C-alpha cells in the first residue's frame, strides 16, 4: 500500500507530541462536549428503554427486528416495473464493557431479507466488529477497531448494472487506529482507516457474467483535526484528510489503472447554543489525482456539515449537507462529485409515540463521462415504543432518480417490530 508507512509514522509522531503536551494540559474536555442536544425520539425514557444484560464485566444488548415491506419497483427500472413483498429478520448483538476507564466492545449482526416474489432479491448481510479504547491519561486516549462485513447494494445504487439478474454484493474488512487529545482548550483528533474491498461478479442475461474485479481495491483513509475552543459554546478547527486507493492491476475486463489519491483541507467550527442548536460546519478545498491519464484530475470546493435544532420541546430538526468526491463503482468512470442535503424532522406526540419525516436531494456530476444524476428521497413514518421490550415502526418512502442511464421512481412501505429480550 503506497505511503502507508508514512501515514503510520505521522500518527505515531502525533501521539508522541500529544503525550508530551498531556503532562502540562488542563482537563478541559467539557469545552468540546456537545451532548445537550438529543433528537426527541432518542431521548432516554425509563419506561421504554431496553434493559441490557450484565454478563461479567460486559453489558450485552441483544435485539431482533421483524419486518414486512413492499416495493412498487423492486428493480428500480423505468421500463419493467415490478412490485414485490419481502420479509426481514435482523438479529443484533451489541457488547460493551462496564469499566470506569478504558472500553471494549463488539457487534454481531445478521440482516436477512426474503423475497418470495423474486428470489434473486433475497439477501443475507453480516456485520462483525470489535472495538476498544485505551485511556492513557485523563486527556489522551487511543482507540482501535476491526471489522468485516458482507453487503448487498441497493438496486437504486449508482453502481447498479441495469441488466443484472441480481444485486451487487461485496465484502469489506479492515481496521482503524485513533488518537484523541483534549486539554488547554486544544483538541487533536486523528484516525487512520485501512479497508479492503472485494466485489462479487454479477450474472447478466444469456448466462454471461459481468466482471466486478475492477472495483476490488485497498483503501487508506487518514484524517487529522486540530481545534481550539474559543469558549464552552464553540470551537474553531482545521482538518486535513488523505485518501489513497490501490486497485487491482488492469486485466482483460479493465483497461484503466484506477488508482487515485485525494487530499481535502478544510476549516470550520463546531458549536452549541444552549439546548436548542448544535452544529459542525466545514468548508475547504479538495484535490484528487488519478494514475491513469485518461481520468481528469479534480480540484474543487468541499463542504461538510450538520446542524441540529430543537425547534420546540417535542420537535427536533436535523440537517446534513456535503460536497465531495465519491467512487460511483462504474467501469467507465472512477469519480463523481456528490452534492447533497438531507433533513430529518421528529415530533413526539407522547413519550412513547413519535412522528418522523425526512427529505433529501443529491446531485452526482460524473467527471469523465457525460452524465449527471439527481436523486430525491422522501420519508414519512411513525414509531410507537410500547414498552422496554417491544418497539413498532411504520414508514412510507418515495425514491426518485433522474438520470440518462438509470431513471426510476419507487415507493416503499415498511412495517417493523423491534424486540429486546
């Protein structure tokens, strides 16, 4: 992996500097805590919050989701719309340590969806993860995690092959290391994530196979944020991010060298005003270079941010917006600029009943082909938490895609019951 040793060395150097600073640092962690805002449907309630199970020095929170859903356009197609009903079962096991200092935890999740109308759309996704935190001092901590996942892409994904007889499937596995230092009004937050992606080939009509090895790659993603707390309500920061993608060598189905490097430098602020408003907004510059000369380099403005607002005692609004580079997973193009905004509204009718609404818009400008996609997503729903053992959820979702390649409109209805033993 290119430059991985340099990235690890940089993190090690940052760790040494932070440890030296820790000896003189004051414990000002409260200056960076932004926890007074909580969405109304996530606020604690002793009558409905699940009760975890103590197992030795760990706390285990098992749960299981049972769902039934309906789609008006299961293949996300504009010419061959098919409706279908599917049944879901998702058991989940969360484990966390019950320690005053340090932390250790894990996750095991299975997500099975059975589609009796179209068996090709049935899936079983698996997630397995381990994580830990080592508190070196009151102001310095190290963290790490390992994970592996088997994932089925949604038919509405940009990477979908319109003629495919089954959705795209892939696995991702890797780990991360993190460092957090807080003291003397300063914060240093750094992490390094290494991920390997392995995509399955896709079957298309006439017993042919669409090769997906072109998407297999190793990725190194490093981020460092340095922040200064002006006061207890807001802090200014600068953040640098470096991404390196090392794809498999070009082959019979891949004429391009898809390796690339990306750098994003931004400045911004995270802030909180009383119990009503919390946010984090950053604006910067992104630069992506591609090994293959046929792919044009990218230099553009980057944006990332979120703002949460408690509009009333029982109504909260969450907004996210971003502009950045993504890999759309296409054979003809390695990069697209995604610009999007998403809004979520939650209203508490009572301590146990919540109404949910959301809307999102995303635009994708492809860099090396003449293509621009717009996506709109609208959701309305309701959640009813009967007690600490059973939660009920229902929602309606509209997904619409405008594209010269993949145009679709899909309506989804979902009913879910969450059970906490």
